[in-house]
RNA sequence: CGGGACGUGGCGCAGCCCGGUAGCGCACCUGAAUGGGGUUCAGGGGGUCGCGGGUUCAAAUCCCGCCGUCCCGACCA
């Protein structure tokens, strides 16, 4: 919920409006865009009937009499149905741009699912926009990629490599696809969010046209962009450890948990009153007092650690007498697991400690990623060694031939995660294609992916 | 669809090889003592052993068939 709210805020700040479009898409809509057909035909959930009928043995079967003339597809993504609507709404360049987002569940019947990372049904947001020019659409696609990156790094403490997808990896029907790629703790890549410049591909199929300023009739330029609950999986696999979840503080539902320590009723009263004081003093910070009776403090410690709460404050009668509290951070750094500190100091520094913890988690994840990123690899044998061994990201030259890309996939299962944006490119740029040794025309990041 | 494994109280598993009528941990209920890192002790409730058939005096256990789940692969924005 916190993640969604934060993203919605940024969508609004960048001029978008939330909307909601239909769940069912007429099959003919999907047929209109050729690449789209190929991309989604193999993984569709299809509605063919509208009624059930009881058989003699008490089972239910689809009533043959209710068979639909045209099947409905449970949306795998909403480009087609949204652009069908956009076409009705746009007449003039004055109606542009259209800037919408929707949160919706979509269905992709993959042969094999993976918890959080590739589920049959998943919740995502999909932004859809229509613009008058290519450049405006391109700027929008890049802007939203930036919003994603800023969110992943700034809120999830999850560093990403951003760049463009190769032709074979781009979205079905897109001109260009941009991506945020994170590295999990097993050194595999996770595509965490994508943004597409769809060009005029969909506009042409759905007659999304407008009268331009100069009086001509032109097709609109579309973008779409999305992140899903896959990010939750990414978060778990980026920060988690053997004790459980590790929540980055800016999206942690509970940032500070307070565990009161007491034995007798009078102590309980005293300590809970102090806990309430602490909560009040930490106004603006998401706190929770674990006042459950019949659970020992130790049991609570383990539970909140497993749930990844960034900080725990313990307070008991002895602490109150001394004006101190016990402070413990989910992932300690240098310090002891528990620190005995003056109450006032802890309360005064909590906001800063949360910020520092975010930075710590981000830096830690970035250091791990960088330690497992390989540059200057110019031998294909060496590349294979890396992929067959520890894995990780390999930055290397590419001749941009689909053959070389395919060979790598066959040999190692690694794929091109992206052609990195300038910020991530190697200096000097790799000269030769990693695979065929011809002159490289671009740099690519290879990795095994989820 | 190909390869592999597994189905036994709510959850996780042992028992199966070598048949004798079901057990452990967690969870749950009751009581008492405990309470600053997963409390302890005592008592208690809960299971068509995935389904069907066969062998046998006797099947969770052996045999045959089926169903289901998971993992690996093919697939995958």
C-alpha cells in the first residue's frame, strides 16, 4: 500500500490521472496488432461461455447454449482496450496528450510460475499515454523510467541498471522498451519495471488519429509503462537474510516497533505509559507497540526481526529508572546488536537513523551488485566461465546481431538484460563483440534472469 | 509435454525397505509457575495415512491403476 501510494503520488505529480478500464478484452482487439498476437496468444485466459449447467451427476459444465460468439480474453495488459477508447476520445491535437494510469490485476497463463516473480495473476499498474509527436512520447517513456528508478532506489533501496531492451527482448508491439534491472542475491537479474515507446503501432491499428495543428490527419504516439507485485519479490530477494525479511525504512509499514518489558501489573502500567510517550514523541514515524500479553519479549524480538522492522525499542522498568531505552537495528552495522542509550537521544535521532538505514541498505545492495558486475570481459570462454560459475552482470561489446544474442542464450542461458544508458557504460567502450569478435556497435549487459 | 520427487492431525515431518491397527516437533485448549533473545512443567483435544482395486488372518507399509502437488526443463515483457 505504501509502495502504491508513493507511486501514485509521483504519477500525479507528472500529470497523470488514475482510471480504470475493462477486465475483458474482445479477442478481435488482440488480433489487431501482429506482434501483440505473438506475444500473448500463448498465455491467455479465455472466456467462452456465460452460463453453467448442472449435469445428471451433479457436476457443472459450461452451458453449450451460452457459448459466446466472440471469446473474451482476460487482459494480459490493456493497450488494446485502452487505445480503442482513446480513439473515441481524441479528435484534435488539443485533446492530447492523454495521460492515464490504472492499477489492475492482469492474467498471463505462463507454463511455469514463480512465487511473486511470475504468477498467473498479478497486480500491477499500467500507465498509458497518447501524444502528438514521437519526441513527446519518447520523453514520456524516459520520464517514467526515471520515476521507476527513483522509486526503486529511493524507496526500496534497490539499485538498478537502466537501459534499453534489445529487439528480441522488447515488448510485443513496441518501438523501444526501456527497463530497470536489479541484481538479486543469487546474482540473477530481475526486470523490475519497464517503459515502452510504442510508436504509432497501436494508433494505426486502433485508428487513434487526430487533426494536427497544421490541419493534417496524424496518428498519435503511445507509451505504456508498468511495475508489478514482482517488485515485492525483488525487495525480498535484495535485502532479506536467513532471519527473514528486511524492510527498507521508507516503505516499512512499521518503522519502529516498541516492545515493553514488564512482569507485574503495576510495571505493565508504567511501561505501557512510557511506550505511549515514545509513540507520541516519534510522531510522523510509523510505530507499533507490541503490548501482547502471554508472549515473552524474546518471542516478540524474533517475530519482528522476521518481519523486517527496521528498528526495535525495548523499554522496561529499569530503563525508565535510568532514563534510557534499548535500541536494536534489524541489520546492525559495526555496533552491538543492542545499544543502551538515553531515551531523549534515541527519540531525537530516530528520523535520522531511519534515513541512515535506508542509505546503508542501498549502499550495501549497490556494493554487492558492483562486486558481481564484470567489465572488460573480451573472451567468450571467460564469459562462459562466469555464467556457469558465480553469474552476475557482464558488460561487454555486442555487434547487435540476433545470432550472437541467440548463441549466448543457447550456450549459457544468459540474455541481454539491456543496452545500458550512458551512466552505466564502460569507459573505454568495449571494441569487439563478445561473441563473434566483430566490431562492437554497442555495449550490452548480459545476465541470467528470472 | 519430457525428467525427478512427494502425498500420513492445522503446518512441517518420521514410520514403509523387513505388514501386527499411527508417532514426533510446531500450533491449539486447561492449570500453575515464569517473563530483558523463540519460557517451563503437568494435563488435554484433534488423523477416512491422496483415491480405487488387489494380495493377506492382518495393509500407512507389499502389488496394480488413477488423482493431486512440488522441483527441473521446454515457455515467459
